[in-house]
């Protein structure tokens, strides 16, 4: 199983205790951050591991958590999408 991560910009989040929301549905993980709209893919690093995932923005770790099911890191991909307003 592979994971496709979509890192999205958000104007605001419903949960004030975390700087992100995330969801895993099968082999797709969506992580939404309330971050600067000027960020580009070069500013973001996504680390895939067999049973976990980490996201760094400008070198600062913003997300690290276990996945619900193991994945094959060598076939995982990610995208950056700006949230439509």
C-alpha cells in the first residue's frame, strides 16, 4: 500500500489546539495546515516511513504521527494544494 499526501493551505481551522487537521482513508492521507499562502513545495519536506508520516515546514516539524495501516514508503507521493476560498 502506498500513501498519497495532500498538504493544503487553509485560512483557518476548527481546532485551536492543533496547527493541522488530518485524515486517512485507505491509501490517501490529507493533512491541512493553517500556513502562509506564500509557501512553496520547496519549503515542505514529507518523510514517509512504513508505519508513520512526518511533515516539516521550513525545517520545523509540524506533524508526526502513526498511520492506521503500514505503507510502502518508496512509492509514496505528496502534493501541495492551496485551499479554494
